[in-house]
């Protein structure tokens, strides 16, 4: 058994304290982990090991919170970040369980939010969105659930309408070419692109000759 002789706040990090045993510095802990320790208290090796494990878990959790503070993340992204900070798999899984309990990690919710954000600000095809979700480490089940009911033609229209404002001065053939290429880069299939481009042309050139999408052939 060793006796705690001092518990001192760290100068560089006030959220951590240095623990001194029998007059000598022994280790540091997160303040929340050391909350129940007192000067004069005796602790054994098992208790010390338990405190250090709890401290590592707390450090991993705080790192995850920092990572999540910038934007929502998938569980795969959280795992990768914690691995880069050299936390063990056991600590990482414990952290993810804790995050799930506090509803801070939820792949299904993340997938829905990702699709909603993309559809609002940068519309793209179902296929493109599915690829993005896979890159974020989402399961096929979570991705399919988030993509259910997605109206590709409506998304292509929203994306195309924003782009069309910069193409209004072009003639029909050049307009069709440029806008079709843009929508293709967003992953939309030809069957969606053709009617959408014709619709946007007709709406933005109401007083000029209008085209049906069959004229794409």
C-alpha cells in the first residue's frame, strides 16, 4: 500500500492533477477521476491500475468530444481518430458505448443528417450519396435507410437550377452540354439528366424556343 501525500493541479492543464505517493510524484489523472481521492488515503496496486484505466477512458472520451465538436461524425470516423491518438481497441469500444448512451454516436442518425445536408446544400444522386456514406464507414443497412424515398429528379432539378444561373447566356446546345456534364459529375444518370435539363431550359427561357428532353437524342 502507498499513501497519497499530495494532489496538485497541473499548471498546463487545470483539468488534470498530479498524484504523489509517499512523497514522490507517481502519476497524473483527470480531475474527475481523482475526485474521490484524498491526501492521506492509502491505495494499492490494483486501485492504482483501476484509476489509470479510468483515466485513459476519460482521456479517450474527451478526445472524442473534441472531435465531435466540429461536426457530426460516423462511428468509423471516431474510431479512426482515436486510433490516431493511440488508444487501444478496448478503450475505443468503451468510448463508443459511452457516446451511444449519450446519443452522441448514432450511425443511422448520422446517415440521415448527412443525406439531408447534402440534399439541401449540394444535391447529388442516390449513387453518389451512397458512395459518400460508405466512405464514412456506414453500413449498407444504415445507408439504404437514409436514402429511402429520395427523389433523384427533384435533387437533380435543385442542383441544376443553381448551376443554370451561370449558364443562361449560352445557347441551347452549349447549355445542354454544360449542365448535363455538371449533373453527371454529381452522379445522376442520363435518364434523370435529360428531362431535368430540358425543364430548366424551358423555365429559364420561357420566351424563347423550348425543348423536350427527347431532343437530346
